[in-house]
């Protein structure tokens, strides 16, 4: 799977998580498990590689922000819904 496909799945998964749970936080394995609702082709290695590139950064999607960080040396991901303008 190429980088564009991986990123697309990650961003769609982020939106799904924000809709279903509001704020969501987990490690790479948790995120890959959650991504099955979007695609069953995302692997832990795919997300780990993206996390290494994006560590300390975030993406804004249509509905959420996804933040890549580490806790006690373990890669974590935080997803939060964007506030909708009325």
C-alpha cells in the first residue's frame, strides 16, 4: 500500500472515531483495530511508519484533528472532533 492510501485510511478512521467517541486516544494497535471499519488493509507497520514521520505533529481533517505523540516512549494517537461553526 502506498503512502497516499495509508494517509487516506488514517484520516477517514480519525473522522469515524471522532464521530463515534468524541475524544479518542490509543496506541498504534488500537488505531489499526479501529481502522477496520474503514479498511482492513492498514497494518501496524503502516501506522508506525507514519507516526515516526509525524511525531509531534497533527493533521486536520473535515471533522477531526489527529495528533501523533509518545507517552513513556510508546507511540500514541489522539483524535478530537473539530468544533463546528454555526
